[in-house]
């Protein structure tokens, strides 16, 4: 009897680059934003801006309802949601340009207070899935010439947090913004020990 020696279980990450997803740079953010504006992709612009501002995990972002971020017809400058992963609340800011993008999206799509902010195009009773969101992010970064294997939905969560840390070096503030329970989690998530070590090495001539 001929018995195959090949392992029937193929690792999910075989042939793929894995690890922390890189945050976007400022020029990347604006490159994506401008392309979405020129293409009049109202939903994607609202999704992109809110993903950057909120720093939410994908599962929490796609699960948002209008009522979570709005009071009547006005989008709140700040919002608070319960994180699904750790069951703790987290607050986030909604900047003016994001509020404008969200209002445009709500008006065009005729969403109501109880509706999901980003409903599925297949079934409006459900929200955009995390898998669909991942495909959208991949399309964004590919469109501006970035390697999609290096970026993902956690790119959106890490981007503003990384920029804030680089400007302030305030880990506690970033911890609060990301909703982490432990400071060590924030250090690992941002990869700042490695980044800071490399930055110091680059500035040291021998």
C-alpha cells in the first residue's frame, strides 16, 4: 500500500508574511483619503476616517450603529463603546472631517438611528463583516501602491495610536485610547521597543 508522507494539515500561514501589521504613514493616509474623495466613495471615506479616528478593532468598528456615535442628527465629537474582545468600554474622538464624511454617508444611504453604520450590501439587516472589511482595507493600500501583505485591519487600529506615541512618547495615553488593560499590551502592540531601539541604532555612528 502506497502511504503518502505529506502532512494533510497545511498551516494557515504557509507562504504568507505574518506578524504585526504596519501602521500607515501620514502621506499614506492622505493618499487613500484623496483617492476615495475623487472616486466619490462615500461609504469607504466614512469607514476609513472613522477607522483611523476610533482605533477600534475591526469587530467593534463594523458593529457600530448610528446611535452609538450620534445624538439625533448630530455626530458626537466623542463616543464610547463596549469592546467585544475584553468587555471593557473605550472612548474615542471623531474629528470634524470624519463627522462630515459620516453625515454624507448617512444621508446618501438614508440610515436611521437604530441601523448599523456600515450595513452589509447583501443583507441590510446585518453589518459589514470583518472579512469584507479586511478586503476593503486591502484594496485601499493596494490602490496607493503598498504591499497588501504588510497591512491589514490592525493597520487602521494602530495608525493614529502610533502617530500619537511618536509625537508624545506618552504610553499611558495610548493605552487608554486603545482600551488595553495592561501597559505591556500596548508596548507589544505598537512594537515600540523594537522601533525605538532601531531608531537609536540609526542615530549612532561608529
